[in-house]
C-alpha cells in the first residue's frame, strides 16, 4: 500500500478497514470512494473530526467531567455544528461518556472535539483521580458509601 | 488544599468516580445499571481500530469495517458535587481493550453471576483477579437462588476467602444499593490493607 499524501494517511489511520477490497487506494478518488461506500454510518464520525483520531489537547478519560466556560464562540474559531452541540450540552457538567451517549458519537470522536474546545478555551475539564490517588482518599470511599445508602 | 476546578458560575466541577458491572451475556448488567441510575442507561458505540484490537482478536471479528462494541452506563448523582458512574462491560469478552478502559481508575467491580450459567462469569473473575481490582460476586436471583447456593458458588469460583458473595435482584433498587455498598466497603478495606503503613 502506497500512501504518500500525509493528510490522507492521517485521515485513514483510525478506520477499522480503511482499505476496502478492490478499492483504489491512491489519490483522492479512493478517499471519496470509501467515504461513499464504506462503513456506512461509521464514516460520519471521521469526517466530523476531519480524520483525526487524537485530540490536540487533553487526554479525556471516560469520566473526565466537562463544563462550558461560557466564553462566546467567535466565528473565527472555526466551530463546526458538532463543536457547538458539545458546548450546548456542557452547559451542565457532564462526563465524556455522557457526551458521547447523548450525541450518539463514539468517544474517539468526542475526544477530538473536546480537544479542540479545550484549546480554544471554551470548556473546563476535571480529570478523575488515578488509582493511586483513589487509594489514598478514604473520604471518597466513605462519601460513596453514605451517598449510596441515602439513595 | 482542594484543587478542583470551578465553572463560570463559581460552582465546583463534580468529582466523578466509577464502578464496573461485569458478567456474562443476559446476566442482568444493564438491568442493574438502569435500576440504580437516575436516568435511563446511556450507550456508546465504540469503533474498533487496529490500535484497539490485538492481532489474535481480529480473527472472528466479522464485517471489520462496521465493527463496533457497545457500552452501557448510568449516572448516580450522590451529592451536588459528586457523581458515580456505573459501567457495564461489553458482552463480547474479546474486547479486552474496552474492559481496560472501563476498569482503569474504578473503585471496584461487581461480577454478576447466574447459578444456571455460572461459567459465564469466570472470565470476569479472572480479569479482575489478575488486574488486582477489588470485586465482589453478586448472584442474580433469576429463579430464586437460595442461600445454600452461595456456598456452591464460592466453591465453584474458588475465590479468595475475603471476596464477598451476595444475592441480588437486579430489578430491585434496595437490592442493587446493597450490592454497591458491599462492593465499596470491600474496596475500601482492601485498598487500606494494600497501602503500606505510613511513617
Ligand atoms: N427474574 C429476573 N430477571 C432478570 C433479573 N435481572 C435481569 N433480568 C432479565 O434478564 C434479561 C437480561 O438482562 P440484561 O440486564 O439485559 O442483561 P445483560 O446482558 O447482562 O445486560 C432481561 O430480560 C431482564 O429483564 C433478575 O434479577 N431476575
Ligand atoms: Mg446489557
């Protein structure tokens, strides 16, 4: 497989099967082909992130909490509708998993969108504790036990 | 000092933590998550990428280009600034990368078991034992499993002495609460035992 166009290589990196049987893999033509014919609904998330599979900033655990900072999203920030949907959703604090579930997107896509928003100052995030931090946080265990009992 | 972030209205971002709910297909994972969650369980469909599927795993994964793996989860707001998430493991156990992601940083895990198909929960028990994740076994009472069955389950699973086994009804909120409280108490105890005494 020869892929010389770095942009296209980037675009196909995360696809489960970016090289369909019998497809021409060189040049723009094949790019369009798999967009049209391959993977059906799965293509959309990759188009949405312009083929990117890694966020420009942040790591975003499934339970990293996200909230909109409330900064206005100026047009020059280049916001896609999906970015705007995430910002609207995060009026209230919400986890990465919930954003994915609510928007019906895979978390890989949501992470890329969140990375864009973080780099533009449009969201604030709070990462969860690591396992080591957890083990040291006895108050957390007690708070969870109390909270569960009170449900 | 508390380093938690504040949102623009000066509220703290909630602290999030999670519990894993594992077990074989149809054992009641989604039911349990739904019973204690404040909203209907949410679901995400994750894409399988080369990175996430080990070479051995690719075999048997049909229709590669459209393979996704579903994950169910629910949310419990314990206090204003405190959220607990429950994650059900994906049905197909070959997707271990998803188990890794769900389990990393979890307080602990509930392994649901059905006495009619006990072997279905073996992979989950093995996984959490190997990983050192605190877990308990909850026997879901599909056909009125009785107390004496717990001893049989314990023998069959060959669990460490102190791994709690409880009966539950995944459709009953009090029962699910009891399962989760038992897990977190157990996790608290094992974590404390594992930590070296501070000087
Ligand atoms: N009798 C009984 N049925 C249950 C119980 N928990 C779940 N079920 C039923 O078992 C089926 C499978 O449950 P589900 O939660 O989807 O299993 P999952 O595959 O582990 O997520 C559903 O039809 C449930 O209504 C239980 O405690 N008792
Ligand atoms: Mg389920």
